[in-house]
C-alpha cells in the first residue's frame, strides 16, 4: 500500500473516530496532544488499526510515536512487513 494511501486511511479514522479537525492533523504536530488521547483511546486506536491494516499492535509500539508522521511511518513499516 502506498504511503499516501496509508496517510489518507489513518486521517479518515482519526477524523471519524476521534473527532479531530482535519486542519489539526499536521505531520509534525504532537499526536497525543492534538487528539487528547487517554488509555481507552489507545485501545480503540489499536482495534481500528488492526481491523483496517491487518496487523497486530503491541502497546509498547506507541512509546516511540510522538508526531502524526511517526504514526504514519509506524503503520507504513508494519504494512510493509505484513505484505
């Protein structure tokens, strides 16, 4: 799957499920602060990622994710591994 398509799919579910404004999603923006995530939100996010992209997510995977770009890169790398 192309990187642009991954970004598009991720942004779609962030907007739909986490009610974030599209203009607030910027590559270098802090994802946790922008989305105002709590522990239940992470669980929701894991379920959504697994269902859309078809790979398992470990809780520790989120420790290195700060920005939206980090998140896109993580999903893209995992999609490549499962391809």
